[in-house]
C-alpha cells in the first residue's frame, strides 16, 4: 500500500528533522548568548554606525547576526512543526495531513531563508568552527525539510484518494 510507505517515510524524516532542528536551536542559542555577552566590550572600539548596529556579533562576519537570528527562528518553528507533524502523520487522515503539509511548507520557507543567509556567510568567509557547523546543519536540514514536505504532500494525495474511494467524493 502506498500510504504505508509514505507514512513511514514521513515519520522517519520528521524524526530526523526534529533532531536536526534541535541541534540548530542549541548552536544558534549559544551564538546569541555569546554575542550578547561579548558584544559590549568588542563593539565599544568600533565606529558609530557599527556600534549602534543591533545585530552585531563579535565573531564571524557581517552576515553572522542575520544568519544566527533567522537560524534560531527557523529552528524553533521547525522543531514545533516536526513535533506537531509527527502527531498529524500518526493520525493519517485528511485534515491532519493538510495541517502538516501547510506547516511543513511554511517551515521549509523559513529554513530556505536561513540557508540563503548561510550561503552568504560562507561566501564572505571568516567564521569559526561553531558557525560552520551551524551553516552545514542549516543546509542539510533545508534538504531534509524539502523531502519531508514532499512526502507529506504525497500523503495528502493518498489520503484524498482513499477518501474518494470510500465515499465516492471528497
């Protein structure tokens, strides 16, 4: 049965995404905390425009602040989406799968935004190992989120076809 394969693939991908988004949350939270603690002494020697810039991080490059903030947002939204997506996939009915598909698509768009900033930060260079780890995991989680979104959308099609077969209409 096709829906059994879609359900197991979606469950596995959602668990993988749950773990990856948790790692993104941990590293991005560390970066925000580190940036808040160290930016006062580092930013005090900078010129006025850079000193009042609200997203300044004492490590990395000028894209680091935006990348860390958007990674943290994408991580929190992705973690929540993966948790609720697991619940919706285990129910495997049309309304639950539509909910999982919509939230998965929104999470994928946020993750793609964070991935674009990761690519920009890689292009600018001058990042330490923790930021490179966050960049790589963000790129990987954007790919796994894409696969998860595709599998959930395929599950929606299967659920609609099953309802149509039972009821004659949706």
